C-alpha cells in the first residue's frame, strides 16, 4: 500500500505518524493544492487529509485509490457521489475532541465572564502594587450558578457541555437544529425562547441548510444585553457583520468564537474592528486541538487503515 498524507501540517508537527509505515510506503506533505493533490495521488492506495477537496479534479487520475481518510468529523470537502461511483471507501473521525471542545467552551466563557483580561492587565501594569485594598472591585463579575445556559445543537459535544454546565449550577435548555433531537434530561425549546431566556448561549451544531446564518441580526436582538454568546460549531452559522453590530450596539454582553466564516481570518472580516477583548474573544480554531485529542484522532485513523488493509488481504 502507498499512503499519502496531503496536508499533514493541519494535525500538527508534533504528531508521531511512524506507525503508518507498517502498512507500506508513506509520503507526507505539509500542504497540497488541488493541482498538487492530483499529482501526488496518481499512484496512491490511501489518501489521508483534512481540508483538501476530494473530487474528480483531484483524484480523477488516481486509478489505484481505494481509501480516503479525513482527519476530522466534517466531510464537506468530499464529493461522496463521485467516491461511490469509483467504489472508493471514505472514513471520517467523530468523538475524538468532545472533552477538549467542552473544555475550551468553558475556558472562553470564564475569560469573558470573569473579566480575566482586565484583571491580568491590572496586576501586570503594577497597579496592584501598593494599592489601598487587597481586592479590586472595579470590574464586576457574576457567578454562573443559577444562570440559564442555552445550547444550540445537542449532539455529543453539546451534551457534554450541558453536563458540565449543570455541575456548575446552571439551568440548561437547548434548541435542536434538526428538529429531531430529544434529550429527556433537558428542556427542548424553540430558538426564540432559548435566545430570550439564556444568560449564556453556546453553539455546537454542524453547518447545514438549517444552521447557515442562524445567528443573525434578528437572533442577536432577541438575546439579553448581558448575555455571552459562544460559537464552537462552524463559522458560517454566525453572520459576522450582524455580530459586530450587536456587540457595538450593546445588544449582547460579549462573544467568544473559535470558528470563523473564512479561516484563516480574512482581512475583510468585520470583527477585526472590535479590539476590546472584554467584549470579543476569538481563538484560531483550536478548540479541537489539544495534544490528547490529536493523538486520539490519529490513533483512530491508524486503526481505520489497519482494518482496511486487513479487509483487502482477506
């Protein structure tokens, strides 16, 4: 078997990929354009990738290709009809990042809710040195216990966030973006109810026709002025211009985003205008990327390749 990693850098240079050598020849590329992917997969049996599009243009000449492994949950970059037509098996990975995304959700929340940027800078500026009081009360914050946490998208990650939120004493409600998800442990409400009632709103939904542009001007206008909004789903779920306007107008209290409509961040992204870190926190799509999560991810991919090779031998 010849295995080709098309964009290995997207899983981190610290990942040990030596285990794949037992399956045959391994070629590793940091990144691949569509043209480069076409050339590099010409004689490949297995392609491992994250973001590279897989379609007739990129794999049309790859006559030996038998398996495509996506090092992510999302598979928007796969032309599944074409893969089926060619009889090429595809695999993705789910569940590997549940704990780390839930952890990052709370990290973002506490950074914003407890005004940590302000207090860190207060101490580092040495304003605390020789101050009159041992406690500095200038920037008030509140407990999340007793607050309502609304979750948009109650999948595996949404459920884990709900469990942790309940442990912190939050009342949890949720909105099912598909209309089919029923969780007995938490009240299911319509979106307008969730937005109006929640002190914290977090998005953990996939991008599809039901969620694209879901958080728009109308949605933000329905939220509490003190509410904190978090998006750890997909960037295009949020209309970024509308979020910018809502923050500037004080329609919501603060927002934390780990995903954007275009990544890396586009020079024209309207959220670049907001420099107040107490109102807006953006992290560069890192919620999934703890060391442990990426190790789990690649172990799953390695197992998928192993099982496929075993099937081929049989």
